[in-house]
C-alpha cells in the first residue's frame, strides 16, 4: 500500500518561520507551509524537516 505525501513527522513539534525565526505549535492535519507566521506573515516550515535543515545549512555558508 503506497504511503501518502505526508512526511511522517508525527502530530507534535513546531512550525518555524524562515524569515524571522518565530515558532508556533504544529497543528495536526495542517502542514506548516499552509500556516502564516504570527509575526511577519511568511509561510512556516516544520522544525527539523528536510526543508528546515536545508535552510540551516544555507545560512551557515
């Protein structure tokens, strides 16, 4: 049985803003990218997701 497009990160955790760094609790059933940052309005990323890790590596350079 094929898995869905979900990333299997579970229902807990946080969403983080790639622009200002604000955090918000992850809402089960709602991808972080569908959430707007409560401080600046940017699309959020799931903390410790592949996209968040790429962003952290990019900022280190």
